[in-house]
C-alpha cells in the first residue's frame, strides 16, 4: 500500500518567524537558545559522521526535515496498518 501524499511546506522565512515568536514567548533570547541548541546538536553528533554531515546542511540550519521524510513515515505507518488488517 502506497500513499500519494503531497505536503505543503511553508516558506523558510515563515517557519523561522514562527519559531522565533514561540521562543520569545518563553522569555528567553531566541538567538541564544538557537545557538545553544545547535552547539549541543554538534557535540552529540561528533562521533557520527553521517549525522554530522546532515547537521552541516542548509536544511538543518532551517530546522527542516530531509525531503520525503513525512511521506516515508506515512507510508510506513499505512503499510503497518494494512499488515495488521490482513492478519486480523
């Protein structure tokens, strides 16, 4: 079973603005929070070269998931549900 799902992605500027607004509501400096999170992610990925390579992409700086991630996840979920229905 395959799903033909088209996802709409908001422009990068809108996603970044939304994230900054959310961080501002916490009362913390958004730029500082993002810098700290990026530093921690880099430290955690130090021993994993492929993960490190992903973090160095422009998409990672924009907090975006790799292309097709949603569709692959949805397909896996639907395949699992179909398999359960077949055995039930």
